[in-house]
């Protein structure tokens, strides 16, 4: 499989990690769209939200729990942050490994212009 996020999980591509446990890893986005821009991914490869199966829902709960922890650690929990999952190319998904963007550190404004 030629998935850049799977390579980050296995350690063959470096990343600036901010969180890691048995099921989830999070790291700084290399093209940040906000002062705080962290990517949160399950270590298990799933191409998108459409590939989540019945046994994966607890894993997605772990991703949400990681987001809460990371927001606190990054200092944006109180001021506010956005957690975004793009599903499919028309939604802007570029890397086809399920992931969430945690964005914060400034007033992000409306979701769509």
C-alpha cells in the first residue's frame, strides 16, 4: 500500500507528532491552514469515513478522545477549535486514509464563505 499516513504510522516517514497511543497518532499538518493545525488519524488504514465498518466505531471514539486531549494540550480547548473530516474528493479529501483536521488558534469564521 502506498499511503503516506500509513508510512507515518510505521515510522518510515517523519512527522512532528503531538499525540500517540496504541490506536491513534496525531501530528502537525505540513501545510497548516490555521495557527494550530493537527491531523489526527487512526493507525488502522481506512480510506475514508465511507469505509468505516461496524467494528470501527470504538476506534473513532478514540480519535475523538484524542482530539479533546490535543485541543487542551495545544491551548485551544477554551477559545474554540474545529474538528473536520473530509470524505471524498469533492469534499477536499487529498490523502485517502481517514483523518481529522483539528484547527484553532484564531477566529476561524464561518465554515463556508
